[in-house]
């Protein structure tokens, strides 16, 4: 297993005890376009709510299956903390889906496609013995690749002051930043687990190619779906690439350049997730997050 401590910046904590925070969010006052006047940017980020509940439930199931393969006590503790955090993420984003569905934005068909992918395409297969373990390791590599992207998004949302300046809904911002902070906090766990049980470079590089392509397709389809089914727009606006370029310039979504730049580092043989993102910044946000602080007390 790679030593995560050797990669950390001197000012960063060398290890954080991961734990789930039992957060709650009240969506009663959430407007359909929670970034005022910016339906495209709103739905660009809303795709997360549609992808994450099923995706993170899948993470949890895959990691639970991997527990017997872990021979390092620190890693075992981290994986258990990761499982708890991811389960809470899934539940919290499910609340947003339920709010959308209750207010005229029917997410059913898209969510069904996401569910099919995680439960059928990437779910358990009737394998035995070595073949069963290989399928588990293959999925662990995929989780490590996806977690590279979620850690990038987590750091981005922590830095996205433009959303505050645009008047974004504070409850939604707290959900996204609480989640983003925990993604940064546990960003090394999936990679360390993969390196512990297998670690082959070719497999993790292939996993990123697959994950990157799948995320691109799912995100593109998701934004188009949400714009098309938005009960306020009623089909009057379509998702356009120039909208992505514009919102990226404004800083209210990740820019295309930031998105493209996020992937190559994963292919370096010397890569480790701790080289990217700030644990201290994540901890600082969690210390002031309304939802996280309410959960702690």
C-alpha cells in the first residue's frame, strides 16, 4: 500500500479520523433555480443529486465486500469511516431528488438509468472464487477513479466564492460544501484501498478512462434532461456548450479547462490523492457548516 503521509504538504494534517455526520437539510424554501437567473448552472450542478444517491450506495456495497481483504488497521478504520460518510451523502442527496419530484421536476427516467448502471452493469455477478475477487478489485479501481473526480469537485465547491456572490441558495451551498469537504477529507481512502488489494497501474489507468467517459456521458445527458424537464423553463431553453463556457468564466460552475485539467494527474505513476486538495480547508468548513455543526451538537 502506498504511504499517504509522504505526499502531504507540511501544513496539512497527516491523518484525519473519518466519521459520518448525521446532517439534515430543509428544502421547503429551495427555489427551482437556486442560482438566481442561472438555470443552466443550477442544473449543471443538480446532476450531482441525480447521480450520487445510487452511486454512493454502490460505493458502500463494494467497500463492505472489500473489508475482509484489508490487512492494515489504519486503512480498515478509514474504510469504515468512508462507508459511513458515503451512506449519509446518498441519503442527503436523495432528499433533493424527492424535493424536485414533489415540485414538478420529474427525475424518474434519468434516475432509473443511473440505477440500472450501478445495480446491473456494475453490480454483483454470479462469480465464484478468484473471478469473484477480480470483479471486486475491478470495481474498487473504478471507485478510486471516480473519487479522484469527486475530490476535485469537492475542492472546487469549497473555493467557489462566485456562487455566494451570485446569491446561490445558502442551504444548497451548505449541502454541497459539507459534502465537498468530506470528499476532500476522505479523498485518499479509495485509492489507498485499491493499492492495498491490487495496485496495478494498467488497471487503474483503464478504470479512469472508463470512469471519465461514463461521467462525461452521464453529465451531458443529465444536464439536457434537467433543462428539458424544468417546469419553469417548459422546454424553452436547451443546454448549450456556450452556456458551460459562460458559467465557467463566471466561476459558478467548473470551467471546461478545469474539468479537462483534473484528469491527467491520475495517470502519473507517482500520483496520490493527497497531492491535490486541502484537508485543512475542508476541516475549517466542517467546523462552521450549519448542518455539520447541528449534527455534532
